[in-house]
């Protein structure tokens, strides 16, 4: 499953899509804890990159792609094509959540 191709393109080089299995998606919500929020706000004021925020974004992307693979694998697909990643922040009541969604098309392949 870890070697399953997941790509933003509509094709997989060297392969032909033989069947569209289904649309697959994965969603993750992450709480940005108080300290990360604080340091991100400091970085916003003084400039520079926020390592803590970048790590959360990277971890969130990796997690949703892994879950997308798992969903496609459960459907006996060979790959996921046309993947789209959406990142959104929800804030309110003094709390901040990062919401990440990955969608794509699970397909079966054969070598070209």
C-alpha cells in the first residue's frame, strides 16, 4: 500500500488506466495548540517562517495522503489520480483548527 501511486496528474506514466474504481477522500482536523499559535503569531509580527506551523501542515498533508491510499487500497485500486489537497483554518472561541481534505480518483492500471 505504501508504494501505491498517488498523483495530482490525470495519468500515471508508463501505465494505462483500465478502470475508474471510485472517488476517494480523506479528511483530517488538527488542533493548533496554544504555544504553536503564540509562536506563529510572533512570527507573523516580526517576519520569517513559522517552523511549528510548517510542521503541522506537512504532517497533515502526509496523514491525508496516507488515508487516501488506505481508502483506495480497501477498494482494490492500484493508484489514485487527480488528487487535490485543500487546507482551511477554522477559528473561534479562542481555538484554531486546521482542516485538510484530500480527494482523488481511485483507478486500476496496467503497464502500457
